[in-house]
C-alpha cells in the first residue's frame, strides 16, 4: 500500500492552434498512455483518493488520479470513450466562462491570430517583430505569449485583442467549438466522472487583487453547482506554477471550503502536504508515460518537469 498519490493532468488530445501536433498523433499517444496506466497503475477517483488521505488510510500501490483542465471539447468526444474502454474515472476542471461562451481562451485566440497573420510586422512593448517567415512568427508569438501572461486578466484580454487586430488574421471558422458547453459538462457527469473548478474566466490568480481572486474562486464554484446540480469542492489553479498563486490564494481556497487545489508543480501528493498545493504531473498526449511508470519519479521529473513552464496553462 502507499501514502503517495500521482496526479496526472492533461489539456487537449487533438492539436489546437495553441498546442499544435501532427493530426492523429495525440489520439494515438493518449491511447498508448492509457494502456500503460492499465498495466502499471491503480487508477482511482480523485475524491476517493482524498478521502483515504484525509482518513489516514493507505492508498493502493501505484495510486494514480487522472485530471483534465479547461474543458476542451475533445475531452468529451475522444477522452471519455477512451477512458471508458479501461474503466478509468477522471476529474475535469472546468471554466464556467468557457462553458457559456462568454470568455475566450486567450492562448488559443492569440495562437490562432498568429497562425493566420497577414501583417508583415507586429509592435509590442516598443519592440517590432518581423512576421515574414514561419520562424519569425513563432519567435514573435513566443515573446508575446510570455509578456501577456504577466498581466492581470482584464489587461491580458485587452492586449490579446489588440495584438490580434494588428496581426490582421485571415478569417476562418477553424477553432470554433474548441471547448465543451454546459450540455457537454453534464455528459461528463453522466459518464461517471467528477467535475472541479478552474475559476470563472481562467484568470491567473496571483496576477489579480485579493477581491478579484475571491470572485474567481467563489463564483466559479457557484456557477458549476447551480448549472450542473452537483457539489463542487476541488480546484485546479490556472497555469498552476508556484508563481501563479500565493498564500493569499490558498487562504481564500481554504476559507471558501474547497477540499483541495491542484497545481502544475511536478511531484507526488502526500497526506502530510497541504491539500491546497497538491503537486501534479502535467502531460501532453505524446509524453512517454511508459518511461514515467517504469523508471519511477526521478525519470518522471526528467521527462516532464522541464516542459511544465511552457506547456502548463491551467
């Protein structure tokens, strides 16, 4: 038996503008990862794992909880049927603003605008970026993505809109319907999965005032509970690195009665650790999970730890 829990996290399965991969690679990779988990792990619901940890009871050996952030539509269309083939439960951390279509995913909007950019150059923060080659566009995209992450939510949305306008992207319908709606969220529940909060608008909480953090944390929970008719007491911090939340954030999470908050900080979750800073290994569908499983946690850090800062996004 074990006292440590490996929480795994994913976002999308199929490629998106924000996280492109060759077509079909994500589906094949995710299927392979699930087969690996069936061989090496004991997958249990996050809520069940939390109960065992709170009661001081041992977890199963090689205990693993599966999570997904943001509510990408392919989680429902692809992920849920693939999970069902193995009998695996998962927790989906959802953003009410995405479900309602009132908030855009800034990283996807930004990437889509760069992908279709027709402008030859872009000026951001007093610097002018060349956009005349794919490599130059990628360099500019990476720089802008880092800079807007440092802003609070309102300024980030405004800057992404300004940059997108300056990029003059070619019109397209690709990317529409990238995230599931409320009906999709209800389908997750019908499939036996759990739902947690990922804030109202996917705000990076440490960039916000205390009052704004409270609103994001409280209203997301209220919206999910009223919209889905369930109790919600688990949370995933958007982006989730150590610099993306603070003691103020974890205090608010505790005061609001959340049971736990998961991060994107690589590590195993233990009962002696704070439930409001649970460590989690964030994967892409192409991560070599067999190496993670067979060579232990040291290998897991090597495989995914260096990618967290660029891949983690809530």
